[in-house]
């Protein structure tokens, strides 16, 4: 992974109990966190409204919850 990619898309190791489900959920959680950070930055910079940021984050949260439910089946 190049330095710019590491900077733009940071990842951290998973330290919990290893199962494929836990590893996948951790990756989904990191992606959620990264996207929320981008949305927050866009809202802070005035590129999107607070309402739009809220709606996008709410949708991401729903996706994360669905992924958790799917992994627990």
C-alpha cells in the first residue's frame, strides 16, 4: 500500500477474538468510521448541509447495522 493510500484510507489491526465474522465486521466498522469522517469534513467545510450530513451518516449507520445482523445469521 502506498503512503498516500495509507494516509487517505487508514486501517488498523484487529485485536479481538478472531472469527471471520468479527474480522469482516471490524473492516465494516473501519469503513463506516472513515466515511463519517469524510462526511463530517464536508459539512464543516460548508460543502454539504448539516441535514445532508445527518442523512448520509444515518444511512451508513443502517448499513452497518444490517451488516452486523447478516453476519450473526
